[in-house]
C-alpha cells in the first residue's frame, strides 16, 4: 500500500483532493489521533498494519479503528498517465492507552493487599452508591476539594450501612455505579476548558481509577456481593477533535475504560476480590435487576428536546417505552449529567437525578444556580427503593 509508488515529479501540484492532504495528528497524552491516508489500493482496510508502518507506528502497539470518512478520485499525473486514488480518515490509537505507569502502580498495590474477612453475611437489601460527575482535573471546585469531599462521602457511606443495619435493614449487596463524566477531559466541550484544567489526561485517568478502586476496597468487608457497574458520559468521549466533534463512536469512552481496567486489576487478585463482579455496559445505558426490581441508569447526555432536565429525561424514558427498548421496564431510573439532585415519582416508577461532586463557576454566573457537591445513595429490596440519603 500503495500498489505503485509515484515520485514528486510524476505528481501534479493539485494531486490531493481538497481536504484530503495526508497526515497524522497525534495526542501523546491520550495515545489517540486522526490519520488521513491516500493510496492507490481500494482494499486499504486490509492494509492497516502496513499503513501504520508507513506512518512510523508499530502495529503491535497501535491500531486504526474504523473508517470515519472515505473518498476516491481520478488524477492525471505528469506525463498524461491517469490513476485512481483512494483515501480515508480514521483514528489511530494505542491498543492499551490506560496501561501507563500509574496503572502499574495501582496494579502492584492491589496485588499486595490481603484477602478480606467479611464482617456481615445474609440479608435481603442492596445498598446503591453512585459515582456521578466527578469531572476530575477541573479547577472550579478544585482537585483537592473533590478528593477530600469524596473521602467524606465514602466514610459516611460506611457509617450509613452500619446505622441501617442497627435498625433492621439487612444489607447483603452493594452496587457501586458510575454515572459518567468521572474525568473532565481537556478540550472540546467549551471555549475556556483548556484554561480551567490542572491535570493532564493521564493524571485524570489515573486518579479516577484510584478513586474507583478505593471505593471498592472501602466497601469490600461490608457485603457478600459487590457489583461495579456504570454508564459512559459525554466528558468521557475519548476521540473529540479541537472543534468538539466526535471522531469515532461516542462509546469510545474513558468512563467505560476505567471499569475495564479496574476489572483487570481485580481479576489478577481474585482471592481478595472474589465477591466483586464488574458489569461493563455495551451501550449508553445499563439495565440491571436488583432484588427483583428492574433498575436502569444512564448519564443523561443522550436525552434531548426542549424544557428543563426533568422534561428531557421524562421524554427520553417515554421514548424507551415507545421503542420497546430495555429501559422501558425499569421501575427505578438514575441519571447524572444535570448535576442538581432531583427526584420524581410516577405511579410505580421513580427517577433520581444524582448530584455531582463538581461545581461550575461559569454555570452559576450565567444562571444563578448552584448545588452542594454530594453522593446519592439509597437501598433497594423487593418492595422497591428506600433510605435515600445524599452523603
């Protein structure tokens, strides 16, 4: 690839079609970039390894994921020869971008931790703990304030479980659910974003994984069954260009990546984490039956239409029912994205909007609205939800 090489003397000045100049733009922090390749082989999708080598990438470490755009055109070369050129724009990325030095440190720490002795067994109730909109790296609330506030919520959650057990709530399962936007990203969401970030992408990712593992370790002695699950958010979209446009799928998402990497870490220390299962979503939403109650969660950025957050989410949920989609059966729906706590009951269905750990100076300046950072928790048994508390 290409089938035939042409010298600069053979190529005319207008050889490349407008907008199809070959090149690669690579972000060394995220390990991702956009590639534009032009050649004479129409079967270029079978030549990705060779294309990577031509651009200086090791196919064992990098991959091209999909073809975002494709084009072909006829060009007359110097000397009168005519040939057809085939081009594509795609994404080149590291195959294991999350496996950095921070990953190795976290992996080693987990491997050294001893097995856990359970302090409680038996029950009929699940405790749900939601990780929503941390947006780590953002300066508005500040990284240190976010971490300290989350530590308070974790300790309050431990005490909350103990207090509930004292009054007869028999908790035997804990669900740790990420609602997306755990990291802030660095550009592409609003104009001043790059000037409001104090952590690189690698640092944001490492901190998010560390906080997730700390959450698991905190709850590990407290239940027979622990489930780590979640949904991808918009700030987790890993392949946005400088104009805020998504280059590949919006499901190419760091919020999901964190779940996958934490699963790898715990799978390597099965004795300690034998009570933990990780449920990785394969779409924008996740549906799970908890104590015979169908529950669903989604970040909320895929809702649309007019009105406030409540109207958008309600319209989205109705659409799931109208389209016979999995979330139609949920009795409990939990969302993130909109940052302010809200709840609404309609018959046997309840919607909870989780508060965030983030603050937005810009949003407050524009609207006058602000909210206290917090973590949503409640319990679920076969009668439904109960014991709501924002920690």
